[in-house]
């Protein structure tokens, strides 16, 4: 079985399996065979030599594996492939569901400094969780841009963006950020 057939088999299974709880994908009994197909694909060819249907199939399965994250972990073991997948998704965000994009953002630190422009692109994603995971990854890399991105996330006013911002600012040892101090001080009382 190859990755395309693995994705087709999973899609067929979804037509008869109830999807009435958040982790329904974990019921799939063919994950070991699916992971084997993915390992073969990732190990045999660089991402640039994958066909469009192989790319789409892998991204579909990556999105379905969002609870266990074995496919994302596999990508992190192959940084060049992870970077290729991320470049593809950053160039065409519609090519992957948010559940694939956030995993890419979360695992991009495995690429090292080359991940920074990709993470900055993912910070502009339409999906809030993808943006949050990209911010957390910038913090994990400890890059200078992380502080400004964290301040912007704080200023969004979104609760989970703010939580991620505080985590990143703590992680990069920048809790004394003047921008954040100004935005967290209560407004002076008017009389």
C-alpha cells in the first residue's frame, strides 16, 4: 500500500465510522499500516519529488493524525522534508486543513533557523490555533522576532493568544517588555 491508497482507505473508513467525539480518528485500526506507508514515502524520496496526489494524501492523513501526531513526529525526524512540506503549505495554505497546519507549525523548530520565515508566514494564518502554535515555536527557537510577535499576540486581545504570548515572553526571558507593560497597566481613573 502507498500513501495515496492509505488516504483513500482512511477516507472510505470515515464514511461508516461515527464522528461524534473529538478523537474519533484514533479508532482507526489501520494506523500502523498508514504510518508504514508514510515512513516509506518520507524515507525514499525528497518532498520535491512527491506527486501532487502524494502531497495531498499525506497532508490529509496528517490532519487526521492530529491527536497522536505520529506523522508530524516522523516529519521532525526528516527536517528537509518538514521544511518542504511547510514551504508548500505556506505557499498554498488551502492545500492543508488547519489540523495539518498547526502540527507543521508546532514541529518546525526541528528545522532550526530556516524555520523562522515559515513560522512568520504561519503567524498570519486564518486559523487562530495555527497562529498560536507558530508563536510558541518562535519562542522555542528563541529568535529575536519572538518578542515582537508575542506583543502583537497579546495586543490581539484573544485569550489564548495572550496566554501563548506570556509563555513566549517568559521563555525568551523578556517579561519586562516595555510594550507589554504599557498594554497591561490599568487605565488611570478619571475623575
